[in-house]
C-alpha cells in the first residue's frame, strides 16, 4: 500500500479532481479518499453525474464544486488531477469548440491555479494524441499522426495542445507537472449513453439489439479496467518529482473490435446479431500502448483480464438498463 502524503502540519494533502463526477474521475475520487487524501471534486456536470459522487459525501474530507474549468478557479490545493473534458467521440463532437476550449483554456486555468498554490498538476492526456498511428505499438517517443481539421481534432489536438501548455509551464515557470496518456478505459460506472465501444456493445447485447461493428472489425484497441488505470495515475502522482512523463497508462493486450463483440456476446449470453456499419472518419486502425516506462518508473502494470473486467461492467449495466 502506498504511503499517504501529508502537509507539513500533518493534515491530509488537498487534492482537486476536475471532471471528478465523470466515469474515470469518480473512480479516482474514491481511490484518493480511501487513501486518506482530502478531495475536492469540480465538475460542470456536462458529461459527469452527481449520482457518481453521492456516496462520497459520507467522507468528511470530500467536497463538490459545480463549476467549469474554463472559468477561473480559486481554491487551496496541493495536487490537481485535470480530467475535465468529454472523452467519448459522441460527447466531445456535440460541442467541438467547447471541447477544444476545455482542453486549452481549462488546462491554462488549472496550471495558473497550480502556480498560485505551488501545486503539482497531473494532466489526463490520451492515446488519441497518437491519432491513427503508423508506429505500433505506440511509445511516448512517437509524435503521432493526427488530422488537425477532422471531426475528432477538437479532442485530439486539444489534448495535444494541453500537453504543450503543461510542458511550457514546466520549462518557463518551473511548475511541477506529470502527464498521463490514458488508453481506452472501461468498467463499472460508465453511462448507458457513454458512446464508447465496450459500453455500446454491452448495452446492445443486454437489450437484444444488433451489436454494431464499425468498419470490418479488424481495427484494434487495448482496453484497461478502470481500477487498474486509476492506480497507475495515482502512482504517477506520487512518483519522484523528476518524473514528468508523458507516460502511457493502459493495457498492452491488443484486441480486435470483432473479437470484442464476440466476447461481449458470450459473456452476456446474448442472442444479438452482429452487424457492420461504415467506419467513422479518422477512426484509428490500431491502438496498443508501449508501457515500458510505466513498468520501469512506476512499477505499474494492469492486473485485471479483459474477460473479468467486462464481466464486472456487464453486472453494472444490468442494474441500470431499463
């Protein structure tokens, strides 16, 4: 078990989680509270939900602020986990300008808050900075292959710009920053309308609807169970000050989309058919993280198998699907 970091006066360190009512953010809040941190969740509830954090109000060290990172933030913190941004294509493409501004203006506000407080920023970046990669697997040294004017660019380029801001603040202002490049994440707590492939497949299978595969299904992804991911992010936050990243946090087990469809169909015992649709613009053909840095620097690697993780996600969706 990791040691709990405390302030000089012995009190728990104050942590801000922007986007903390979202899928990953709420899991992160739970893990941090269980480790003894004082946690403030900030969320505009655009894609986050109050029910994700309702239980946390039983912790005296938890507080919630309904606000937007695109507005100035003024609280006292030691660490900021910046997860504020819609993460699924269906969500971030609804308001592409807002998505881009959340990544740029929001990250700028978070970095300025950290400067005022002397805090460390843990920036939640994404595997989407690699775009549709022509290098496989993707290591942190790869600069990516991103369409800067495509439908996904509000998110892809927004996250790339956010990384730029983080490292410019580090170089020019000596701010402590750590960047995690998060790969496809799934697990309990996902919304029925999340729009990402695992949640889509599970919901379709449980409802008996056709499981919709975009493209021919040979494109691959690497899926990381949310508890594994959150442990990696916390390990990064507690790592040596010299470790700034970016560091890939994801599961290196590569799975094709058609394989995933069959796994979900088997585990749900569904009679759903599998049907094919046109592949969306700029959808990556391959996605697999090189996690050598995470293993070497953080002593982290995922533990939950895809079958076990999907079974847990299925249990979650069975409870909430009407």
